[in-house]
C-alpha cells in the first residue's frame, strides 16, 4: 500500500495505490480498502488477472472525515480476494495534520533522523522520539518553533507557547504571514526557568519532563502540539588562588566552591547513601580545571589490571565529562574521561588510571590527554570509599571554553561484586541515555574566566573495532542460525564447505572448498579460548580448494569446535564442525 502522503488533512482527498504482485497467474483478483469510520473511499478495485511475476495496481481516492486531531494516526487496510487463490492483505499508516503545523525545534540528530524517515517513507518511526530541549536551572534560552504549511493555500496566523509553572515566556505570541503551500518557516520565543528551585534532571517528576504546548493558528482554526523541557543543574566554578596539588586530598583553600551532590540515582538498583553516594568540588586556573571527587562506597568491586583501564561500566569508577562550548549534540565534540581509583598492580602501589571514553579522542589517558594528572586515596580497614583528584589541562579539551555555557557532568559507577558488573550508577545531571546526550549535561560557569574563541578539533575516531568474521562466538552463532556475521548479506550456504578434517596430536588439518573468491578465517575454539587460528585467502586457482594446517600446543579439550568464517565482498557466512 502506498498512500499519496504520510500526513493528511481533514476533508482533503488523497490517493492510495495498492500494488499486487504474484509469482503465478492469479485470475479474478479484487482489492477493497477499509478506512476509519467517517472516511470515504472511491475507486474500482477489480484488477482482473494478475500475471505471473507481474504487478497490478488498484487506485483509490480516500477522503478523511472533517474532524481530525493533528498528530492522530490511522491505519488503512487493503484486502485482496480471488476466485480460487485465497486472499491477501496489507496495511499502511497515515497521520492527521493541521493546515499549518508548529513543532518544537528538533535536536540535530533528531532532525537527521526525521529526514531519514522521509527519504525512506517510514515517517511512522518518528513517534519513537519526543520533541525536547534542555534549559539551565534559573537560566534563559531561545526556543524555536518550526512551521510547515500542509495546505494548498498561503497561510497566516500566530503561535503561542504555553509553559508550566516555574517558567515564563517573554513573548505572548509570535505571528507569521504569507507561508506558502509546502513551505516551512519558524518563530522564536525566549523562555526562562523563573523558579530555580524546581528539581533538575531526573530528580523532577515524570523523569524530568516539563511539558509545553505549542498552539498554532491558521486560516479557519488552530492546532496544538506537545513538547518537553528538561532542566539541567548549574554550578559556578571559582578560580583558584594557587593551583591545587593533585594528591587525592583537599588542601587548605584549594577548593572553595560549591559542594556538588553527585548521589542521584542514574541507572540500576536504588541504594542507600552508605552503599553509593558522593560529592564533587571544582576550581580552575589559567590553564586547567581541577576536580576533587569524594565517594562513599561499601564494597570495592573488581580491580582491573592497568592494561584493562577502559569500559567503566564494569566496576567502581567516575566518568567526568566536559563540553567546552556547551550543548554538543553528541560526544564527538566533548572531553570525557573514566577515572579508576585503583588498578591491580601491587608492584607499583596499585595506582589509579584513566582513559578517555566515547569522546573527541578516545583512548588510553596518557596518550590522549597529555599533561593530565590523577591521584587517588582508597580507604581500607574498613573500606568506606575513595577520593579521586584530577587536573584536566584546557589544552586537551576539543574546543575553546565558553565560560557561561560550558557543559559538565559527573557519573559514578558502583559495583559490589567481582564479576565485572556495576549494579548502581549515580551522578549529577542524570537522565536515561545521558552518556550520549551532552546537550543534557549540567552547566559549569567559570567565574572570572574570559570566553575563548571557538577552535574545534577534528574528532579522532579509533578504527580498531573487532570484526565479526574474527569472532569465534559470532561464527558459532552464525553456523547455528544462518545469520551472516557482522550483519552483512549472507552468502549462499554452499559458498564454502569443509570437505574433510584430520586430527593429530600436534594439530588439525582442514580441506576447504570455496565457490568464489574471498577470505576464510579458521579457529579452533574450546568454548573460552582460541587454541589456534589461520587466515586463508581464496583468489582463484587450485579449483577453489585449499588445505590448511592448524598447529596445536596441547591436546584438544572436550567441546572443541572448528569454526570458519568466510567473507566475499560485502557478504559473509559462518560454518562449524565439532572436533571433540
């Protein structure tokens, strides 16, 4: 089914085409169209014989009722009947709209997603994402309302923005005029969080969602659209009289600013303050920002070796993020570092470690953040938590700092087990998905600091991700369910075959046959380890046959499997054979 458009207007006809395809001739086919009550349908659905491997189209004109609510969705159903070949059906969605629709400005990535749904004619997926914007606690921001004329005539009208208690809008309404059919425009309001005592982040009711309403008038009526404001926390960071000594403690006069509570549950199980809670204090100098984190914790989770200083969701640690300009749509333009209070390195005193995560330059801390300093104090006998102090040079940030809008967030991962899993996560600006949403981080204003010119650094994205064709677990799964490794197009099942396997104490011999050029990855896998592996290209010759010897240093354990992936162009497959 292919409606003429996704958005429909009350009382305005639109065309629906139904396409019928068949692998054999189907005589006497007829299509009928079911529509919501109050709608009408015109059109002849008698399409006669659908030819073998052919296509027939039935065309209908559908007129919605005169009373539609903008944003409401309706399902249309096409039913095909035949004289002797059974029936078939399909459905399509359309959405009621107003002659002029006013919607809250989208976040950049949301705008990209909406454009993608339009290009691929899957606008119904747009319902997955709410329209929302953030505003600093006690702050003011512009709020744009985007206008689109869906009617067939030029439109003029006004837009009103209604906000909940604790917010004000400077403009009673904003007018627009001469908006042509199919054209878009916008109006902008100035919104203030006038009551700075309102809860921020998910400390507020309804997961921090403060609802707004956009009422847009047009010739002959008006329509209302919803939107959401999120309040993010704000702090003022004082300048240090002298640079703090990074030693894991707060020396006299080093940190004179606000003590920030970072104990709000972000994810996971609720826990008392003795289980996980914390505070943070910040200061800055001419060339760096300093932070001291004091964490209360009752059980120290797994302590990682230094070489595994990454992936902070597995144990006890702090994630510290800085968005120099504020409002970044994603983390490619921010600085974000994971701070681990200790490592399993007794020869060097079990020191802390740090690594940049999902940011402008991800990787090991000393390599990606030169000049950064980290110190920690971990309590013992009994263990009651830890402190981490950090210096972040401004030079490692991905852009110059806007002293009034700098984004900042602090998240704490808490693990009470030794299985590399955190149970509770707390923090400052706490929202579902906030690790990827710097536009909802808090705001840190650097008192007395002069905003620097923007000088963005190009993101450095590591290209070292694992390939599914090199993953024994993925190949094992592919051999069972037929799903191509890596989500590529699946090769035909007979593209690669294991003709024979020879097992000897010192290795495994494998005869392979491939029907097209590609690369095979072979693994002897015992369920937890790769015992031996090899990469074998097939580039023509040898009639597509190759013998591969896989040497072994030990006897084959019970449960060992030979796993082979094969990639040819952008297509893959996985096969396996039990060895013992």
